[in-house]
C-alpha cells in the first residue's frame, strides 16, 4: 500500500488488566497511526506497549469481575504518564529509519485518557483533548 501524503491521525487505545498472582496491574497502551485514502481508513502503524505495575495492598483494588480492577484516577494518571513515556521512546526507535520519523507521538492529554477510561466519554470542554492528533 502506498502512502499518498494525506494527513496522518494518531489515536491512542488503552486497557488495564489485573494480574492477581503477581499483585500487579498491567496497562496496555497502543498508538495507532492511520490516514484516509479514497474514503477508506488505512493503518500505517499499530504499536502496543504493556507496562506492569506492582501494587501493594493489591486486595483493595479488586472488583467483582476477575480481569477488571478499580483504580483511583490519581494512580491511573501516574500509570498513563509512565506508559506514554515508554511508548514515545519505543515508537521513536521503531520509526527512526522510516518516513514516520517526522511524526513522533504527540503530546497526550492524560486527563482525557483517564476520563475516557472511567466514564467512556471525553472529559469536560475545559480541557484540550489531545488523544486524537492529526498531522497536516
């Protein structure tokens, strides 16, 4: 598939999941770079990283379902910040000798990611949503 120079959009997906045996929580953060050609979406890169955090006391975070975990927003904010740093560095290394080297992972609004995870909707209008970023 040939990239035609149209604007590139960066989208970030995330998922928290429990690792009860290790008293840990893993955050999988995926950056998806895509563009539209002939009204069809074409993914250029879909790059995930998984960051594991050991949490003590772990039992206070458990929820009713086995794989889910209830995290306070302050802990999620710190976890997202660490994972975004790791993702940014790994993407830069992966794209170093490609045309995507000119499209680093943009600044990400962590409050938007936390809000989207907790409520399934964007944060209030007073924050700037930078989880969908378009390079022109």
